[in-house]
C-alpha cells in the first residue's frame, strides 16, 4: 500500500543508471544511480554542467530512452520505455512548418485517434489558456519565436495536461522574450496545475521559476545538492533572496563545470603499437629499442 507521501508524488525516479558506447570500444557512464521525487503540481528545476546527462535523464523520464538500471513511476505506477504519460518540449523548435498553429497543437490528439469535434474543443481551451487566440490559422513562419514556444507548450499540454517536461525550452530566445515566457510558463502552470520538470543552463531562470532545484554533477551525473526555493511567487529576479540562491548554486556549478571542461578538452591518447621481437616474438612497446625479454636489438 502506498504511503501518504507516495500518493503526493506525481513522478518518482528510482536508481537511474545509463551508459553509452565510447570511441575506445568501452562504455561511458552518463547517469549514476539518480533518484528523486516530484510532488503533484510542483515546478522542479534541474541544472548541471554542460554534457552532464540532463537531456538523457529527461528522455528516460519521457519514455524516449531506456535506462540500463532503475525505474520511472508516474502516479505511483511504474512505466516502461515508450509510454506517453508526459508532454515534452524539446530544446530545438519542433513545429511542423506545413501545419497551422491549431493543426500543430492538435497533432498528438490526431495520433491518438481523437475525433475532430473533441480535438477542436480541447485545442480551443488550451489556445485560450496560452494566449494564442487569433493565431490559430497562422503557420510557424508567420509567428514569433515566443509564440512558437507557446504553441509547443500548448501541443504538449493538450495531450498531457498534468505533467510536462522541458529541455532548455527558452535557450534560443533573446533575453526579453525569454523573461516574458518564463512569466507565461508560470501563469499557465497556475491555470493547469501541471507538474513540471524543467532543465536549464540558466541559474537565474531556475531560481525565478522553480519550487525546488536539483543540481547535477559532472559525468557521471549524480545529485550534488537540492534546494527548496522558499521565496513566494511572483518573484523579483534581482531580489536579495533570489541572488542568494543563485550564488549558492553557481558556487557548486563552477567546480563541476571546470571538471566537465577538463574532461572535454583532454586529448585522446593514441593507441599503443606493440612491436614484436623478430627473434623471440615478444611484444614490446613502440618506443622499445631492445627486446624486453631476450635483449636483442629491434
């Protein structure tokens, strides 16, 4: 029987581990036994150094990638790879250019076989929530970058209104549009009550939006720290409270980012060549001038 706390969790991540093949015919561990819970209606921010596995983590949660070990539970029930229980906003814009705003929003409903009448009702509701009225017939090239992001948000919410995950959703936008969309994202969440898991490289963004923030380490990713952002919303970005959280998180990330950059810039060692001795056949290192076994010149 589930405990009271477990019943309050929308998402539970249990002991996730993931490895990828590397260029040396070995395996690079990306996630190292990651575990955390997300409460229903919570906005969880995830930050970490570049290339630490944040996108891999989100893809496993969304059912787009299978872990080597571990479990994903939604509403207390384990889900397998391939599930469709969450909405996903990708880092890169992913609207179909040949479909209108409404047609993009309704795409997931079409795939599920929802009737045209029901699709129209659901899309009308979500278009109103995200503030895209009057743009339903426009194509992606006829709307702004911010409006495109809101369309993607609507497309995810209309299929899975109770849980949304976003991977650097605002990273390609200018600062003014980004700030506006952060406020819009929070406004929309207040209307839908959605549970949100939001990955960001921008610590200011994470502090401004999140109820709680998880800080990941350099590869293999582990949870280094967790902060409950105990500041009432709406928040003032430059308040002393926000700046204090920002400082704490950046102190951790600066150390982990240096480790990440050191790993990325480390030159690959060339493969060693074994030189066989022509007399005894012993394999010597490539710099050997004499056989290590019989002493003959090579």
